[in-house]
C-alpha cells in the first residue's frame, strides 16, 4: 500500500515509527536487521517517488539517526524537549563536579 498511501493528495509526510515497525515485523530491538532496513528504504523511496518527505521516529541513537538521514529521511523525531534539557543539565552537573 505504500504507493497508494504516498499518492494521497494532502499528505506531505510519510513517517516511519521505528519501534512500531520493529514490533509489527516481529523484530523488536533489531534496528540493523536487513528486513527492517529494507522496509524503511521502501518507505523512503515511496515518499520520494510521490514528492513527500520521509520521516522517522523512535531511534534514540544519534549514529542510527545519521544513517537513516543518509538513506533519505528528511527529519527525525527523537526525544522530548524535557529529555534534551535533562541531558544537558546532567552534562553540566557532571562537568562542574569533574565527573
């Protein structure tokens, strides 16, 4: 159905829920599984064919985010603002403490 979905007028983004995809394919936690990578690529290519943006969420690892962007995803949804702020605060505290 990818091409049918991507062809719908008014849809601007085809967004991959990475963890939803992993679970629906019976491969939870297996981000690098070839079948997962192939499914992601098919979504990315369908979006491109129909002039849509491909997005991906649920990938927390920055290296994996960079990889999926390199394969054609135009944006990633990742952590909530509070997680980013909390991470920066933790880093600041660790620096001040000398950790």
